[in-house]
């Protein structure tokens, strides 16, 4: 668990895109974003107050989050100066970089001397159990995709935000590094050892109030041969009551797999439901989330209308048109009897 | 390389299934199994001579192999006493447990003092790639089960032996600790990090002669919620041309999961084929392997006959009746055109 709130370190990010992790934190958990720390030449700006370390500390920030990709996979000397100073100032550090904070001897030494924590969110920090399949109280929704990177994280973050806005009990459950940095908690599922994958998802989504929803971030795809095992563990460990199907209609082949066509949404629905009902016989699909970023607005609306008729399910692009339809469907399908 | 022959440590195994590692070694390399070591309350028996450490040493045993699974992964104090005494007696230790011998400071210290080796066969020793899904030359068969521990390893070991006896090109590919202990090679799949599971299976079953078969040991089950992700990675990483369905007809619930019924063989066939054809559209089911150990011979034969009629596939118990039917079916289905 990463201590919040954060000071967001943008370093010398060349542009806004390089700071997309920090942007995600600011967009989805603005209460976690006390300020931003930018170095000379930084080309990103989140519109937060620029703060020195001492100022951010005084404002309550507890962790310096590296919210930017580093160039060439090296933590530079310039970054190091700031990171060391942050530890000395009393900040923990959190990072989703490939090269780990814990592999930097100087950072480890200073953190130890200052009694601060180094969080590498790519690496599991918990000894997860083996899944036991026991039915848990509370409700769970999982996003599954026809492919990787079709908007599963965005969909679940947007649904969770809308549900809380409506006064529903909801918790976004992060299963990847960006989601973990945004919320300060979660399971880095693609780095978990095979036998413990499903157990880590059970651990992430424990017993809860009967009317509470865990909104679980999906990973991979049942149809992506590189990562389908990770998706499988989410479906069986999460024992979802509800699935949202996620799709990007303009993609010509599976991400990183030329020669592999995307499945139809019908194929995804049937395969995911068949597998999900092993763990939860009452699981149902409640709607479809479409990433329409490569379509103009008219084409997007036409596509969604046709899709709703074809599949008999509500369909929306939560980024473009909001997640309301999906939350409406969830609330209607799982309405508590009066 | 693990020194042979072995003394097989059964510990306090609650039942015969828990000792399947030792059973596999005894079945496939009986010349390596000098005797068995059982503790008070042990519910397993391989029919080997029970031996004290000194007796086994005198009989030539060089390595104490931990031939029993421990769910959840704890090496108990009672086990430790025996393992330490074995090192002092001059045995090496070999283990496929999740928790490593090398992580136990007392075992490491005693092994060092006595000049003995600790072999953890479960630990991956290769940096596996991420799966790329590229079609490989040669043919592959994979065993899939309605449950865990229904005879997938036995089936593939028996088929491989029979195929080689007939002069076919075949290699048994171990994906678990028992197979690795038996063959000295393989991928400890359940200990591989999630992102690299399918890639490790691709690595294990590389390009080969067009008429060569990799006979891949299965793991888990698509219907076992604790381990289904591992099975999924085998189906997509192995891109099998042929599947064998494995089943144990008398089991009342999924292993370790009270309340979870076993799927039908039809459900397994449909689910496994649907997923396998993502990676290999030509994949087909060639037969059924039934573990009939809890049925008398007449009942077993009747069951197999009825199953063949019901499924339209050859069915056998390779332990009781030999794997010939399955190899016949494989040879007939994949006959090279004259």
C-alpha cells in the first residue's frame, strides 16, 4: 500500500504523453495529487501547482510518484539528485519503471538511512495465496477485451467514478502498474507467479457488503495468445457477477500478433461467459465499451447503435459519451428486490 | 544433474494423490527408486520397501527426493528433522516444492557443512521470452483434463514411450516438477511469472521436424479456478495440433474445491478446442484418457465402451489397458499422404 497523497514527479518529460501516468493520477484521483515537480526542460504540465520538495511536504504529500517514463531505461543522475533529496525530505518513492528503485544501491542506502519506503509497483509486495474458489460476499464486475489495450482500465475507472457519484458502493481494483499508482493499491498481476495469479485476484477482491461492487481492471484477452493465462486468472479469481466487453473496432490484428485476427464480440461474450460461469454460475454480460478514438463522432454513434441492436446490450464509449449507460445497466440488472 | 538412485520421501502425505511425484518416478524410472521413507500418519504407500536413511544409503541411494506435494507451501518442522538427518547421512536433496530448499537457512547451512547439494527443480533457470504466437514446424499434442491430477502426465509419458517404441519421432515435454525430476529437463510452468508463461511453452516446444511430435504434459484444468491460467498458457503457447481429454469418472468435486462439480467431457472438449483454435485452427481432439483406478475392470471396460459411443472418440485407460488406442488414433489422424 502506497501512502497518499502524492507529489507527482514529471522530471524532464519531453512532452505531455510521457507523463501519462501522472496525468492518470490527476484525472482519476485528484485528491491524491498535491502538486507537480518539474525539472529544467520539462515539456509536460498537469496544471497543478509546481512545488519544491519542502513545500509539498508541508502541504501533506507523503510519496513522490515517478509519473513519467524514463529515456533509455536508465534512472539519470539528474533524477537521482531529486529522488535522494525527496527521501531525505521524508518522502517515500513509488515507481512503475522497468528498472527498479530497489536495484539502485544509492537509493536503497538513503531510503534505509531515512526510514523511507521504495515502492516498485511492477513487483508484487505480498505473498499471495493459492485461490480457494470460495464464494465471497459482495459483487464484482470485470472488464474483458477482444484484445489488449482496448480501454479496459479506462472503462473500469470511469464506471467506478460514476457509481460513486451516484452513491453506489464501489471500489476500483487495480491489476496493473498504472492503476496501482493511481489508487495506491492493487496487484501487479502480470508479474505474479503462475500458481498464485487467481489467488492474488481473490485477495484483491475480498468479502464485502452485499451491495458493494469491486470494479476489477482487466488485463490481456482470452484471445491474445501471449497473455490469455492472465485473463483466465482474472475470470476465475475474480468470480465476477458482471462482465463488460471491451473492443476497438478499427484494429486490423491482435496487438503485437500480426496474422491473428480479433475475435467478434459474440465470440468474446460466449467464451468469457462460459469460463466465468465455472466460478459464478450467475455471471452475465451487462454491456459493451467501445474505444472509438479512431472514428469520427457520427461514425462512432452509428457503430454503437448498430452494435446495440446486434448484441441486445447497451454500448457506449465511456471516454467520449460517458459510462452512464453501463452503470444504468448494472443498476437495473442487479436491482435489490424492494 | 541430480544423482540417482533415489530414496523417495513421502512425509506425512494425507493420501496417495498427494504422493504423485514419487509415484511418477517409481512408475517411469523404477530403477531410480531404491525405497520409500514414510513418517507417522502417512496415508500414501508406493509398495516400495520402507527404509530408514542409513539403510537406504547402504542400498546405494544418493538423493532424497521429496516426492510429495505440500499445499500452500510450508516445509514443516517434522519434515525438517528428516531432511537435516538425510543431509548428515550423506544424501543430496531434490525438491519440486514452491518454497525452496535454498531459502531454508538451516538446510543451506547443513548442506554446506556436509558438502551436499540442494536441487530445487521447480525454479525457472531460463529468462523466458514473451510468446510471439508464430507458427512453429513439427507437431504438438497436449493433454487437457476435466480436473487436476486426473492422469495428464501419465497419459503423455505413456504415449511418448509407445510412440518411440513404434519408431515415431516423439519427445515428452515436462511442464511440472515430477516430469522434470523424471526427465531432467522441462519448464516448471506453475513457477513462471505470468507474463512469460505462454512464452516458456513456446520455448519448450520449438521448431522441429515436420513428423516430430512434442508430447506436452498438461497442467491444471480450464475448469479448476485455482490453476486455469496455467492451462490457458499451455493451450496458447503449445499451439497443439492434437488434444487428449483426460478424466477421472468417480471424483465428486474438483480437487481441493468442494462445491465445484467436474465438467462433462463434452464441455471440456468444446471449451478446450475453442481456445486452442485461436492459436491453431486445425487443432482436433484425438481421444480420451480415463483414469479408472477406482473402478473394477468390468466397470472400467463398460465405461470406456459407452464413452467411445457417446463421444465418437477412442477411449482408454493408458495405465490399465495401455496407450495404444491413442497412438493409433494420432497416427491415423495425422497420416502423412503417401
